[in-house]
C-alpha cells in the first residue's frame, strides 16, 4: 500500500534538513551544534529549518538552547515513522545512483544486561535498477553495548524485502549508541563504495522490560545495475 505524507509535512520536505531534524529530535533533544553536526547542515541552512519548525509549532527551544519536540512535533514524527516504514523508494538519483530505504528497528528503551533484537531491513527495489547480485557490507558498532556479531557483515539483499537480525546487549550506562555504515562492493570485488548510514541513541534502564520497537530510516545510495 502506498503511503504519502500529509500536506503540512510535504510542505516541509523541500527544506533541506527539516524532516531529518524532526527525526533526530525523536531520539533525543539536542542543541544547534549537535543537530548541524549530525545532519551535516550549515548554520545558515539550520537557521532556515529552525525558523520554519518553531514558527509552525513543531519544535520549541528551551532557555538553555536545547531544541525539543512539541506535542505537534511528536505527532508529526509518528507520521514520519509510519511513512519511513512504508514509503516507496525514491528511484534513481544523480551520478548513476539508485536510492533504497534501509530501516533499523530496536526497542524504544533498553534494559541493562538484557539482550534485545535489532532488525535491519531493506525496502523492496521497485525501480528495477538495484543490482540483485550486489554484495553489501554492514559495518555495525555499538557504544556502551555488545553486539552478537563482530566485524563486517556481508549480505546480498537482492531486489525484494530483506531482513537481517542481530542481538544487542546494553551495558550499565544511561544510553547506548548504535551505528551502522553501509558499503557496496563492485562487481569484480576490487572496489568498495560508501552508501551512507545512520546512528541512533537509545536510553537504558537498570531493570524492567524493553519498550516497544521503533524504526529509524535512511535513504542510502547504491550503484545501479
């Protein structure tokens, strides 16, 4: 089923960094320097994003300079999360690249010392441009946690829906950072290209049960067939 953004979010989409700022603030509140660093935005670009999001009531800035979501912003990120999980691919991009959406899903809140699943999913390639025999490398790392895998993970996602599961065990810290970088090997195996990646920060509790699963998405760029 095709999923589209509502008109207010569609109006935000052309402004570089606007929707990604909302996605980032879903994970945690942050100051301007952090947002610009994570999203690779210039101060001028973020100034435009800030004015639009604050003026439209999605984000508020505290007296200490920290940005956080309003209730309207939280509602918008719920819609974005649903869109990220179900949206079709954007198709071929510039420079002979094809974009493909990749999701990382894990518990909203983790419990120290308790293993929890991490699901990595590739949306189907509706363009027919993704090379189905492509070898893709997942480079996973975790701060303040242990992963059930070590080293690069070689996968071949093909053109359909692809899922890859690992386990993550948080240590006794307040927060875990999970980072994923994705690379694509050339057909002859001689070259490797950086396709992009993402990272997420998740709060850790000392005891209890993990929170419900939440998915974080990114559009990655791959070489076409």
